[in-house]
């Protein structure tokens, strides 16, 4: 019988960075960019706060789930105000783990819970539709440049 820790550490494939969104100031509309620099305090040009919430990530696959919970098609990621949209990798399985994205290394720290603004952005039931699908907050371990198409690789815990 295999150890649970061994099963948890396995992933079928690396993910991919699908989109980078910067929020130039609080409440400003997110702007998609072709590349970005992740500094120690977060994405350069983003109003993020340093520490365990410096960068926010959401799975592209969850955009359709959130939309389905609202009786709609997939939700545009700009409405959800997360920095990085990744695909092909279950972020929830990586809590506390390090991820290499382009030249940067992040550690997934905590769930990025929806805020009350999601009701305004998504309409009636928006807050509830996002619960469990709102993404993750990460701290920056190694600054570096990232771009859409970069691999999102879980790093070994050793």
C-alpha cells in the first residue's frame, strides 16, 4: 500500500500559465499583460501587498464552474481580480508547496476567498458561486520574469 504523502506529491503533468493580470491600483480594472516581473513584494505594476498574499492565482478550469453555478458560460478572469490564471494543474492539491513559474518561485499559502465585491461583479449569487473556486494566495520565494505559456511546475519537497 502506498503512503498518502507519496500519492499527494504526484501530478499527472505540469500546468501552464494562461494569463497575467495586473491591478494597477485598488479597485482599478485588471489589465492583461504579455509578460511580468515578479518582485519580492508581488507583481511589478500591481497594487498587491507583500507577504503571503503577494500574488493571487486561479485555475482556468474553475472559470467554467463559477459560470455554471451562476447559470452562465465561463466567467472572464478579469472579473475575479486574480493575478495569474493557470491551467492543467490542481492548485488545491498544492497548498503549502512551492511552484516554479517562468523564472519565479512561489509558495501557495492560503485560499483566496471571495470578497463581497464578487456579488457586484458577477450578480446575484456571485459570492456563493466563487466559494471553493476563488483560487489561492502565494508568497514570493524567488523573484523572476513570467509570461503566458510558461510551465507551472510543483517543486520537490525534498
